[in-house]
């Protein structure tokens, strides 16, 4: 599967933070996460504790243009991660997946939102 974010890399099966399955780009290191995989992980880890996540210095990249879903080729919708942060995640409602640019998972952990993607 070709990466529709950088348009250069290929998406390969991987695990995000060794927690749940995703597809990671070989070039830009972005991740396509199926929300069903994320929710399955969350069910067994109800209150995930990300040790020292709030102390980390995070450099999260962000795609500024509209992005197509790598699997369905449908337009992904951008959602702000919180009212206090202008960073946005890309959601594919066609396949119920979210695209995380490089560093966005670390940003979600730092902001205390990594366990709340479904909210």
C-alpha cells in the first residue's frame, strides 16, 4: 500500500509503540491505525499509563493539505486533538481509521489523549 501522506513510501504492517497493529510508512514514518485494533487494545488496557509522557519534548509533524485514505482513496477529515492544541489528526470514516503523522502518537501521549482516540 502506498503512503498518501508523503507519496513516496510504502505502508508495511507494524506495531505502534509495541501496543497495537498499524501500518507504518517506510519514508515519512506516519502510521495508519485501524480504530478496531486500537479499541481492542484499549479494552484490555482501560487506563493506559504512559510513563513520563508529559515530560517528553515532542516534535510532531502535520500534513497541512487534505489527505486521501491509503486503503479506500476517500478524503480523510481533519480533527483537532483538543481545544488547547491546534494539531489535527486525519480520520477515514470509510474504513474507520486514523492517520498519525510522525510524532503525533508521542504528542497524544504527552497531552494525555492517547487513551482517548475514540472520544
